[in-house]
C-alpha cells in the first residue's frame, strides 16, 4: 500500500506564514509499514552534552564517547542495547573530502561504545553519500584492497543506488536541474520525454537502511559554514547529504531550508534518528563546505545531543566567534534552516534556553 504525506511549504516573501498555513508544494511519497519504535516517542530535549578532550587520539575519543552516551542514557532513561532489528547505522560526513570529514577515530569510538552495549561489529554499518569521498576520507580502503569495510564495519555508499527504493522519496516541484535564466533548447526539444520521466527527475530518494533496517541511527556531522543555508552540520548531514538528487536545492535560499526541514521531519527517518555527535577536531568558519585549510580551526571538544537544531545553533555561535576574530561578518542569528526545522518539530533552536551538561 502507498500513501502520500503532505508537507508544509513556503513562499518567497512570507515563508513562515505559508509554512504555518500548511499549503502543500512539497510531497513525500512513502510506503506504509507498521513497525515497533525502538524508543518511546519523545520530543528532542534542550540538552547539549559537552566533553573536553586533552587530545584527539583514539584512546581519548573512547573515554569521551562512552561518558557522553552513558550520561545521555542516564538522564533520558534509555539504553542503547539491541532491539527488534538488532542493527545500528552511523551517518558520517565526508563530502568535503579528507580535510573536513567526520574523524575516523570518533567513528571507531562510537562503534566500540555500541559493542559494549551488545551490538556486534557486523550489526553496525557506516553510511555516506559518495564512495569516492568515503575512500579519500579513510572510511573505505583503496580499490586495490577490494574491501568495503572500515575496521570490520560494513560501509555503504548511497551513490551506488543500492539503498534507495522507488516508493520512498521526497517529491519537490523544483526541476532536477537548478533553474537558470535561459532556456535549455536541447531539453525543450527532447524527443521521448514524458510526464513520468519529468516526475522521476523531481524526486529525491530516501536512505532505506536508516528507515527500515535499524533500531536507531547516529548522526556524525562535521561543521562548516554554507553559502545558501548558513550552516552545514547536523541537519544537512541527516537530510540533503543523505538522499539522492538534492544538489538542486542548494542554489536557492528560499527552497533549501524548507527541503532540509521537511526531509528531517519525515516520520520514518525521524523516529530512528537517535543522536547527533560532533567532534570539533576540525571545523571551518568561512568558505565552506569546500575545504580550505586557511579557515579551519580546532577546539578540544565533543558535543552530543538528540536535538540537531540546537546543536547547529550552538555551532553557529562558535563559527561566528571565529568569523569576528578574523574580520568576517557573522552568520545571521535567524537562519531559516533553524527556524523551519524548529517549526516542524526537529528541536528548539534558542541557545539561551539550552541546558549545557558539562561532563568534565
């Protein structure tokens, strides 16, 4: 059985009002499937857990991640033990290349924390958008090794096309190619194109493993600024860097924030999205998401939260501090990506109401 879920939409001049009115320009077409949720339904908290590292060795990451996860489990009365499906996904960021990616030591620390809770390495998989950048960032070995494992953990690349399904997609009226100010004569006169083909090009397919194969999944972003959305972090890594055919959104400051919020609010993706863990071993404050070593900084910290909106808000403040210190204009306090995501229930964005839990 198939059904359609109407998602909220925007208009160029009054996006918030239109969002609240719920006029549907974007549709997510999903297949119905009854599942038992791993966690009871709960709203994202306003807590951000912080652990300070003396250095970024694997040994220190292991201690930090274990303390962070244990603190979260205790405060939220949950345990990350194997559930009905018995699998866990780790969504890494590698799309800016090896200079600006999820640290491999952080990923290994999360894997070991999960194995302590009853999962085997064969029960865990790493998911990334591109096999090329996964390889260059160290999550996949060289092609000569003929392996798809990172420390005995299976690595899946979404660009293989193997992890999408035709019935699960985010549908947008935006053309597959970002609109320009000229007419593409070749496309206008293309023979054999039909409505079905045009409709297929407007679909962004969703990551099936994170929705239907796991007890839960952990988002492991790496932070930078972004010219369209303002910030590239937890929300982006879970949405536009987690589906097909999404680059079309990134040139539009009107549609990109809505696409992020609406994709993140899809129930099947949201109910298994358990945690966001970000290392500040390296993040970029200007020129992102293209890596530029001149504008990268490091802070000896790891942050954990179940609220991706608040985590992005916290990192916006840290990025702005470095922008001001180096003579760059700060990112706006009111970023649409955060406002829309808050409206669709992904979490509160106000850092003034944050409960910062300092573990050491």
